[in-house]
C-alpha cells in the first residue's frame, strides 16, 4: 500500500514538472515573439521618423499607423534622434508627436500606479517639458518605488530649469543617500550660471541643515557663487557634514583670509576634519601649514597621521627632510614617513585619491574606514 502511494506521488510530481516546463516554454516563446515584434515596430518607426525629419514631412498619421503609435515604440527613436537633430523642424515634430498624438498616453502613464509606465512618461516629458506636468514630475523626485524613476525625474526637472524645479532638485539631493545622489548633484553642478545663482539664494534662505549641506555639495565645486562669509559661517557647527562641506567650499575661495581660516582648523575635534585640512594643506601647497602638518603627524588617529605624512611630500625638499627625520621619536610615524618616501613620485596623486576620495561624503568615509 505504501509503495503504491509513493508511486502515485512520484507520478504526480513528474506531471507537475512537465506542466511547469510546458508553461515556461510557452512563456519564453510569447516573450520572444513580443520582443521581436517590438524591435520590428521600433525599426519601422525609426525609418519613417528619419524620412520625415530629412524630408521635412509633418503628416504624422500617414507615417505612423495606430499599431505603432505608442510610447514604447516611439520614445526610443526620439531619444536616439534628439542627440542628432537640433533644428526647429525636429522640435516641431516632437511637439506634434508627444504633445498631440501621444498626449493622452503620456498623461495616463504619468499618473499610473505602475512604476514602469510612470518612468516612460517622465522620460517622454523630458523632451517636451510642458508646465502642466511640472508639479507631478517633481513629486516623483521623492518616490520610493524605484531609484530609476527618481533619476528620470531629476533629468526631467533640469529640462524645466525653473526656480521651483531647481529647489526641488536640491531638496531631493538632501534626502538621497550617498550611493544615489549623483544623478541629482551632477546635473546641477554642470548647469548654467543662473542655476547656481538660484542654489546660492536657496542656501542663504533655508534653515534646513540638510538642504544647506546639499547646496554646499554643489556650490563647493564652483567658483564665484559663495563668499568667504557664506563658507565660514558654519566652520564651527556641531554638524559634521555641514562643517566638512563648508571647508570644501573654502577650497575654491583662494585668499589670505581663506588660508588664515584653514590654518586654524588643523586641531578640530573630529579626525575627519583634521584629515581633510591636512589634505588641503598638501593639495594647495600652503607653505605656512608645514608646522601644522608636523603636529598632525603625531595625531592620535592613524588616518590623520598618514594623511599628514602623505601631504608633507608635496612640499619638496623641505617636506622630504621632515619625513626622513621626524622631530619626535614615534614608531608609527616613522613607518608612515618611510612608506611615503618609498613611493615613486607619480603615485602621490593616486595615493591622495585612494586614502581620501575627492568630494566623498564624510559619513561614507567613516563607514568605509571603520
């Protein structure tokens, strides 16, 4: 009896396995047919769209039948041709396709609960940033559905390039963790002067510490938007990140006053700031900082001590002389100095980037080192 039961179970399992294999095969075939069809339609749209652009034809309906008049077929072609054509007719054609024939689909996709549809709508709006969609696009800067939607929304917000969209981008940047902040930060860093002026104004107006830090992450990489007064305001802040980025802002404000401020920061209470200051002393060859670097050689934190040794080498013979014969006897300092002296000249810049990546978030550095 038990043998018959086992036999029935085995047969049932085999049947289930066969059914699963059949279902998987059918799904694979359907998937393949769908993608081949999509590829064929995209190629059809691409050929017709190219013909319309080059021959200045604006009769969209004749060249795009209903079966291909969908975002999933047309948007990839628009993305491709937008990098190739910049003439007014192409702008007109985009307005016709996205603003007229696909307007309803863009609208419904934008308000869809499905993240994929929302994302494709945002990507479409990027090519035709109509004011009526701006508020909804900016909401997606804070969505938790998928990172890719926020990235698309950030790209789209830059196309609007209004005061509202720029501030919304800065707000979004202030909420992003380090690993996902660059799609928000980099477009702002490499944008027009008017954008940086808006960010500078926002930095002065806001009382939100996170937003101030986000503004500094952008403005500290530019020259001429922050004053020394703006940068030094938070040098003694209790917030580590705010203090860190205020010091980074001073890097792009070279002046005797800046040098004087930096020379006072070498004994900061936090080791990450002391290591940053040591880096600045070496990277900018502030000769009056050599005594400070010598003192930092004996810092209680290994990272600061190593950074001081690494940066002393930037001061030529004078720095090498100190490294070859440190003023105090200390085994750890001696080993650091000997290691730095043993490195070939070409490796120092790489050494700096390895031990203290430029523009790195201080909290991320701490996590990485600990």
